[in-house]
C-alpha cells in the first residue's frame, strides 16, 4: 500500500471510529508524518458529524508541481547539454586537430546557440532550484512529492548513464590509441558536469527513504 | 553559507566562466555582423568566378584582362564590395588560372574551402580558380 493510501485509510477509520481531529493529527505527527500531509489527509474529509466520514473531491496529481519540476529539470537538462557543447567547442579551438574538417563558422554558430541557451536556462534552473530547496526546508513534506521524485530519479539515471558511457568511451579510446589531450579534456568536462548533477541529486533523492 | 547551496554555486560559477570565455572567443554582435558581411563577400566571389568563366567561354576560352559587365553574360553580379564599395580584385595568374579577392573583416571565422576547380583561402581573402577548357 502506498503511504498516501495508508494515511487516507487510517484517517478514514479513525474518523469513523469517532476520534477527534486533534487526536488524529497528534497520532500522525508522532508517527513522523509532515504537517502538510496530516492537514491534507484530514481535509480530504468534511468536518461534520455525519458518519461515515464524507470525502471531499480532490485533484489526483498536482498539475502545479508537474509544471514546476518539469520546468526545473528541463532547464537543468538544457544547461548541462549546452555547457558541455560550449566546452567541447572551446576545447576544439584550443587544442586543434588537423583531421578536424568542420568549418570554423559552424563552430562559431554552435557556440552562439550554446551561450544563448545558457543565458536563458542556467539562471532559470538556479532560481527554481533555490525555491525548491527553500520550500523543502520550510515544509519537509514537499520532498515526498511523487512528481519531484520521478524527475529526480530520471535525472540521476541520465547522469549515471553519461558517466558510465564516458568511462566506457575513454577505455575504448585508450585501446584504439585515440587518447589525445583533446579527448581527455572532453572526458573531464562530461565527468565534471554529470558528476555535479549525480552527487547533488543522489543526496536529494536519498534524503527521504520513506517516500513514494 | 549553507552546504546545500554548494552544488548550485558550483554550477553557477562554471556557467558564468563558460559563457564569458565563449563570448570572448566568438565576439559580440559586432563580430557576428562582420561574419555575415564576410559571408556575403565570399558568395560574391563565387558568383564572380563563375562570371569570369562565362566571359572567358564567350571569348574563345581566353580569360579577360579586367572585369566589366558584358552582354553575353548578363547575370546579376556585384563587381565591388556592397558594404565598402571597394571593387573586388581580379587577377589573371596564367592563361588557365585567375583569382578574385575581397577584403575580409574577420578572416579567422571564415573557412578554407574548395569546390571543384576553386579554392578559397580566408587569410588572403582570395578565391583561386583554374580555368581548363
């Protein structure tokens, strides 16, 4: 049974058994439920003497949360992607490779795109993420948001795949003699970007083991 | 400073450094406009080279001494730089080769390229063509 179902069934049973709302919230708080979860589950039932308890209609998944975290993780994805592309182009420029036949104008255009996306999406991600961190500190129940957990784990998954792929490709390059300075620099960029994201979100998703 | 903000500060720092370095390398809007003008000039040089070939074709396969509009090749071709009004340089190198040159503003951003019998060299701003008939 999911925690949300558990608490809903418990509140229903307690109300049907004639327990007062104060008693129920005290019992739930002792069990470690967050204040917003307690008030949410109590508010799911109308405060009346009618028995059995009368349910209130409620939204199934928070659309607002889906918008907020969707935007946040899209911004993170764009930032990570374009940070890597921009760094790759800079490395290509500083460590020229004669076998590289890509036109210079193409690299310049790509860099302009990356700079533009970083200027838009990096501050957006930082603002949304700061807000998420602050809200979680005020109300720990927020970190149990299913939407947030899912986006967090998907990010973690992509970061892990990038890190493993990076390592795999480095070994392949070593074996085929392509382990140039240019390649090493690019691998380091991928490792740093994916590494920061990985450690950040592994910490974030590990905070609450009891959720979902 | 709270430790939970550390990754965010790290990301912000890396992004700011990358954007600044990137801007230094690609240059601002002025550099972008220079590149656009250079692209137009390079396109003109290509048009000009095929124009010269057309003129030579209509003159018993001999390359012209200098450039000028002629009746038989009445295509729309610019003989001078549209931005500075300086005429493009035309130099016959040999009976079977010539070059057309423009003054580029940002040669570093242009690419050395070659089409069939043409070769463009950004550092000199010259398109060298071999004329074989």
